[in-house]
C-alpha cells in the first residue's frame, strides 16, 4: 500500500518544488490523478481519465463541489511496477516477492528489517537485508522476479 496524502499536502509539496514520480488514487472515489510535468502545470494535478485539472469543476457552483472537501480528500500513492534496473536508479524502492512474505510470516526478520522490506527504503539497505537473510538462490529469485516499485520520499 502506498502512502496517503491529502490534496492540500500534495499541493504544498508540489509548490515547494517536489516532483512526484507516481500517480495517486482517491481513497473515496477511486479516481486517479497525476502531477503536471512542466512549467506551471507542475503545481497542479490532473485526472488520469480526462486530463482535467482537479480544480476545474470548482468554478461550477452547480456541481456542488466544496473547496474544503476537495482539499481534505485523501489520495493513496499508486506505486508503479518497474524493473530492477529502473529501481536501482531511484532514491527509494520497495520489492515484493513470495520469499519475502514467507520470511515475514515466519518471523525470520527483526522489526527494522521487516519495516524496511514492507515500507521500502534505499536499495542498498534492501539488498543488505536480503543478503543477510536469504540463501543465494532465493536472493537471485527476488532480484530477478521480484515486483520492484519506486517509492516517493516521505
């Protein structure tokens, strides 16, 4: 599961210069948004389906949209599945694999290691945990067949 943001938090972080790599899904409606890519559009978010600015309907009072409600809406980060090579180029990553799930269920990891693997962290830390806790064949399987995701900075 990705990190949860309110609309106002996304806007603040984009205003402060952050560029999000991932898109976001509205917790309540399921609609997805993405950050604009260039110029002033990086300060705005657009619906994936229609490419409309999320604030475009506010001008229409008949829509019954409350600005306060929109600013409080919650959005879950939708992490994009990437290759290991793409993940290696990113600051923070997360990986999923059945071997990792088994290690967690069997209690083979300490709390710190478990949290790093479940929440994501720097690739170097993930690799260190895997090297310390996996036989060579499992390590190779996780690198080759794991589901790798880029994680946004907290």
